[in-house]
DNA sequence: TTAAAATATTAGACAGTGTTCAGTTAACCG
DNA sequence: CGGTTAACTGAACACTGTCTAATATTTTAA
C-alpha cells in the first residue's frame, strides 16, 4: 500500500541496515537472506531492492555497519590504556571478532565481483580502522623509524588477522594450538624487536 | 536409466570431484553449483546426492582435492632447494593461492555448520600441509629450540595466511601495500630472529 | 533358467533464493 | 479538484539445494 504510515527513504534505509545487521549477526553470511530482512521489518522484498539497489549493496551496507562498530570498539577499548597499548589493540581485535563471529566473518566471506570496485564510503571505513592501528604502531616505534609505521601496521594487521581467522575457523583447534592470542602477540613482539 | 554404460560408484565419485574442482576453479565458491557439476558430467543432480550425500560433502571433497594439490605443489616447489627453504615455502604458499584463487579461496569461504565436525580424511590433509611447514621451521631452528617448531610453525602459517588473504581480497591494495610477499617474509624473519 | 536382490540412475516436486518491474496507494501542490 | 511524485507491493522468472519414489539394468542365488 502506498504511503499510509511510510518512512522516508533515509529512515527506511536505516531500518533495513539495522535489521540486516541483526540478521547477519544471528544467521551468519551463509544463511543470510534479503527476503528475511524484508519480513522482519514488515516490508516487501521489492522495497529493499528499491532502497538498496541490489543484494551486494545490501551486504556492503551491513558490513559497513560492522566496520563502524569495530572501529568504535577498538577506540573505546584503547581509551585510557597507558602501557602496552599494542597488546590492548590485539586483544580488542580478537575480542570483537569472537564477540561478533558472524558479522565479523561476513566482512571476509562476502566479496564484490572482481570487476566491481569497493564504494568509497566502504574503503574509508577500512582505512579508519587501519589508521587507528598505524597510530598505535607509530607510538610504539622509536622516533627514527616512525616513517615505517604504515607499512609495519599493515603487515601486523595481516598477521593478527591470520591468527584470528585460524582461531575462528577451527584451524588452530585442529592443529592443537591452545593460545592463539598469545601467538599473535608473540609475532607482533618479534616484529617490534627489530627496532630496538 | 539403470546401469547401461554405468560407472562404479568409485569411478563416478572421482568424475564428480574432478568436474567439481574444475568448476570451483572457474566459477569460485559464490557461484559454484552442484547442478552445474551434474550437467557437465551428463548426470542428473540426484546422482550427485546419491554419491556424495549432500552439498556440504561435495564441497568438502572438492576442497580436499585442492588441499592435495596444494601439498603436492609445496613439496615439488621445495624439492632440491638448499638455501633459504623458508623463503621458498612462503613463495610457494603465495604462488599456489594466486594461481588457484578460486579453489584456494573456497577452502576458507566454505565452513561446515558449527555443530558438525570435520571428517577425519579432511583433517589429515590439513595436517599434512602443516607438517610440511613444521619440518621446514624445525630445520631452520637451532637444535636447542626444535621443540618449539610446531607452535612456531602454526603461528607463522597464520601470519603468512593473513598476508595472503589481504593480498587476494584487495585489502592490501586498498591500503597501498605494494609488496605483500616481502612483508610476509619480513615477519617470518623477525620471528626466526628470536632464536639466534 | 529364473526369481530375487542389489546397484545405478532419473524425474520431478518442494521450499527456498536474488532480481525485476508494472502497477497500486497515498500524500502533496497548484 | 486534478496532476505529480514518492513509497511500496507482489507476482513472475530463473535459479538453488534437497529429497524420494520409481525405473532400468546387472548380479546373485535357488
């Protein structure tokens, strides 16, 4: 029916993303369905496509929400920490991933078709998280080597990410690794040891 | 119809996995379809379910094939290498992933439902690859620390894996990382530097 | 030789999915 | 009042994985 008790496109977009994020968190990427999102907010599927444009854009918007939450989580987890902030950052990385398995996993389960580029708004959110890490690495680096912070941060991010993936997908359990977080921290320490 | 020019279950299983692996390599996990596999080998879908049991078992079998190929690739790439075998191993890890983007990606895109355990045959294949790496790490370690090889190998595997993931999913490109392989190697060197 | 059992294979129904779009409803504006 | 515009629907389409009753052939046993 027309617009008896309608929302504006902006409000509806927000409702869809919020409900979508909830469903992604509960069902996980493999069982996520746009139709189910429509059902839970009481709209027809067509509406979701009118507002978001496509399934891929919907998932991207939901993942964008997850990135926002992740960035906030890292920020709040680091606020007020004075010593060993690098360790706190790694802890927070793992914590968020474990606390939000499904939503976090969707960040990597979903990929745009190879010919399509990430929307700028999404790239900015990824960069925001990265910049946070770059800053922490820079603070932990001797002043003479601060210029290497961005490259080192990217690499450490990848290392920690790998440990996080192997933790959540069961690889570490299969291999008998009992302390994934400790291992990740050890690798970061090894890398920092290169600089005094 | 019946079994006029039929194959034995064993032969058919092999045909399905081979064709499935081919389709996975071409289409990727997101676009992979059991029905398409059936079509390319000229059988009905039902047959695939009779032979493999379920979609998940089919993908697992295909991924198992990929693990076999991966293990062989690592082995042959290391054969005859005398110095810096660790570097050769990392190179081979990246090479295989890049040369087999889709099949390699499916290894991690697919996950069994959380309540189901990996079949033993599959776990064995994962362990086979890991053992290869453990051996290389052990060789590169001072004799006094050989006992730490398994744990270190798992951790280095995770680190390299993280770099590999960020390379293939575009994260490194987004962040301006131009030498992912070099970064991965640097992290491994840092870790080995801990031991003399 | 013949009947029974085992095997290989199919067809088709079922309940889902993403996607599209012509059409409907209701509010707003001149 | 009539026209424009924005919000929204729902049916149709072409797929998907899953299951099962039925069928065709071969093997085995009596």
